[in-house]
């Protein structure tokens, strides 16, 4: 599936989708090869352990997170980032209100279905 996107995405015009209490996301530009998602966390919310067939690169835009990748755990703060290989178990715990910017290759069809 290829979706044509406008060259600019304005956060104020993108619907924020509630995932669960204290966790929501905005889906920014994407096509069949790449997708960028801004994810909003409230303190103590857990992004459950999971795996997917996508490469994921994430940037901590705000806050701090305990990040679990495979058998490793690391505390990351604003300005830090992480990389997830396909099919690697990972998750996060938000230590203070925060925002992650996630980029996936290819796009997450399950986010737009």
C-alpha cells in the first residue's frame, strides 16, 4: 500500500489517537517504506513488551524512559534514542511524562488499518 502524503505535516492538524489511558499517538508522514509516529506517554505508563517485523528507530523528544531491548535495559532521556532490529522483544516504561518519535521501516499497516 502506498499513501501519498503532503510534504508538511502540522501537529495541530493531526488527530491524536488514544491507545490506552495515558498513551496516545499521532501518525505523521508515511508511505509503504517508512512511517513516523509521535507517541505521548504519561508517567508510569508501560509500553508493553512486544516484537514486530519492522526496523524501528526511536528518539526521546521529551521525558525519560526505561527501555527494554532483548535482554538489556537502559534509562534514556530527552535527546537519546534507540534502534530495534526486526522481531526483537522490546518495550518501555515512562519515568516522567514524555514523547517518543518512532520511525518504522516498512510502515506499520496495523497502525492505519
